[in-house]
C-alpha cells in the first residue's frame, strides 16, 4: 500500500517538475514559450524563421531567447533593436 502511494506521488511530482508552459502555443519548445502571433505548428519541433521572429523562450538551462527559439547565450536576441 505504501509503495503504491509513493509511486503515485512520484509520478505526479515528476510530471510537474518536467512540465512546459506555452502561451498561445499547444507545442511549447522550452520550459516557457510564448508564440506572439500563434503561428507555430501544433506538433513537431521545427519552426520556420518567419514563425520564430515573434517568439520568446526560456530553455531548461535558463537561457532566454527573443526572436530565437534556440538561444546559445544566457540572453540571445535575434533581430534589430529599436
């Protein structure tokens, strides 16, 4: 009995710890992913350059990408500043 409760709790908490949050996307590609124009595909992990231009992402290793879904630095901004 205790073993089944422990396994159930582990299953619930592991799902919470490794979950991803998507805003205007059903397919988040990082821990936190915002799709500005809601134009990313609903499945898969490929996003075109045009679709990527309105995205914001925070990856599992705490890198932030603006207009870039695969940041290489702690803050990676792709595009012109205004």
